[in-house]
């Protein structure tokens, strides 16, 4: 008998549903929430309400697109955390209701573990053990992945996440939220001629808050003599910021490779969609003899395919959740 899993993702501002049959993805549908643009960041209460509106149509769409019926679904995998509690509640509650009504098991998924397992949605898949640099709006981690479900976080950010560094810089220079993709686009037409300092953090951990402050002071100084400085140098500012964020990430990754000896290297999370990071990783990989794995764009940012895939590996091990399972805003791997 085949195993069909419905995956649900609602940890932040994307409502997503996916159908996976025996580990093969049949559909992956996502409703993005445009409502946050005006506020310069995700407004939790607004996100939660939008999830409530989106969840049923998105699940319906995923089931239709997969060409299956509801009765064929064998288990529901959902994001338990980490994330915004009001957003998580919508996905968790929906998953519980669906599982209860159909009398099928529930599988809880850690969102950060799922970002790593996005590499198992399709080929080529990394071999164990591998290292994954997971860079999103809320997290920046280097994870040693020993098997599908055995992961050890060996580096974390001590302040802002890499995605926040993009988004907060974007806010300073007047870009809409999320600024990461816009900075990426503008950076392509610019030159990284402004040099921002690299933070000095011992060991493998990351820090991005100092970068944001140095950008702010640099721009304040330039604006004093040229009020149009930001507008006239937008592309170069974006290229310079992106260049520094990418070099911070890759320097630490290089250090982690030296420390662990693991040369099987993956990137994941929203910031792994960044073209500067993708290119730099590929170049480093070729120069240093790493096998690199870069996910397709739709599996970088939040999606339910990665939740259903993680759910599938848990299903195979019989790791099911109780019906009184609760969402957890802070949820470590
Ligand atoms: O993984 P994700 O979709 O959600 C979280 O779990 O946080 O990541 C969202 C983050 C945002 O900070 C966004 O600006 C960033 O990923 N992002 C990018 C790009 N696409 C998304 N950052 C830089 N370049 C991109 N192309
Ligand atoms: Zn995410």
C-alpha cells in the first residue's frame, strides 16, 4: 500500500500545503501574504488571520492538484514550531481537525529540521553526514546532519538572523518587506565598492547586528554631504551589503568544514534563494573540493513540501504525535 502524506506549513507569513506519495511530491501550493508590505515586517496578528482565510483553499488546491481524494491521505504532518505562535496555532489546529475527522495519525515537524530536509524533496540528495547552512528570516545555523532525523546544531547567530540583516538594511534604505529578494535583484546591477566590517565572533557563531549599525552610521555620514546618496547609489549599497553578508556566511562555513572534515555542504532557508550566496557557494565548492547542494527556489523559502518530506521520514519510523500536541514558538532541533 502506498503512503500519502498531507503537509501543512503556517509558521510565519506563508500558508502552504503539499501532498507527498511514497516520498514523491505530487503538489506543493503556497498562498503568500502581501498584507505585511505596508508595515515593514510581518505583523503576527495579521498573519494569523490571513492563515485562517488561506488554509482551507490552499489544502483543497493541493489535494486537487495532486489528483487524489481526501480519503487516500494516510497521515497529516504539520509545523509545530519554531515560529509565530498565532500562525502556528492555525496550522496545528487545522491538522488536528483533519486527522481526527479521518482517523489518521498526526506527525509534528520542526520547521528548521524541515528546511534541511528540503534537500530530500527531489534529487540530487546529499549523502550523510553532511553540513547544512540554514539561513532564514529568523535563524542562521550550521547543522551537522547524521541521518534524516539526527541533526546537531554546531553554530547559531548570537543576535540577528541573516534574513533579518537583509530585511533591516532594506528598511533603512527604504525598501519594502521582505527586502532580501529586492536587494538580491538590485545587487546584480551594482558593484560592492563600500566595505563594511566583518564582525569578530569567536568560534562558529554568527553576528549580524553590528553590520546593520555600521551601515546605518555610514549612510548617515554620507547623507550629510549628499542628501541623495542612497537613491543615487542604491545598487552599489545593495551589492556591498549582500557581499558582506555572503562573506560572513561563507567564512564561517569554511571554518566549520576545517573543524568537522565534512565536505558535503548544503544550504537551505529563505536566504539560500540569494543569487550571490548561491554563486559564492558554488565557487567555494569548486575551489575547495566540496560537494555542494543548492535547493530549487521554491524549496528555499517556506513551503509544505519540506514539511511533508520530514513527515514521511517520521512516518516510516512510526513517530506520531498525540492529539493534545501544542504549537511551540521556540522549538530547538
Ligand atoms: O525561510 P523563510 O522563507 O522564512 C523563515 O522561516 O524565516 O525566510 C525568509 C527570509 C526573509 O528574511 C527574506 O528577506 C529572505 O528570506 N530572502 C532572501 C531572498 N529571498 C528570501 N534574502 C536574500 N536574497 C533572496 N533572494
Ligand atoms: Zn523558514
